[in-house]
């Protein structure tokens, strides 16, 4: 231990050392507190196939999912998959357009007679 570290530790009493240890404990609990999970490890935790998890991440349904290079990484703290929300398709001008009568031929539709003779 360096002389500086010894001098700092000698300056603290037991109570101050205990407070310092409590403040540092969350950062020392794992070797790398900022480690992100690979798709395989995250999928194993959730009980999913890795491709399913990657597809959900691509759709924006996995909180804490991040693109790292060309792959995905997942935050172990917020790992979850949100449910799929189904949105009914919007009505377009094509679907709103009136369809010709069943007995109408193409020629009648162009002429505007509507198949009535």
C-alpha cells in the first residue's frame, strides 16, 4: 500500500471507514457494474430465443437495449420485454374508394354506367 493511502486511512476513524465502505459497496459488488449482457445471456434470463429478443429490441420493445457496433447489448437492471401493441391499419384513400358493383364490367365502369343497362 502506498504511503498516501496509508496516511488517508489513518486519518479516518472506524465510523468514517464504515461509511466509506457502505458508499463503495454497490460499486464493488460485481467485477464490472456497467457490464451489458449479450443477446444469448439476456435471452437465457428471460427464457426466450436470442433471435426473438433481438427482433423485439429492433422493434423498440426491450428497455435498456443498446446497439453496440452491429450487435445488441442489454442492461441487466432493466431487462424486460414489453408486450406487442396492435394498431389497426389506417384507412387509406384506396380502401375508402367505392368498389364497382359485382356485375360491372371494366368497360361499364369506365363509361360510368355501373353495369345497369
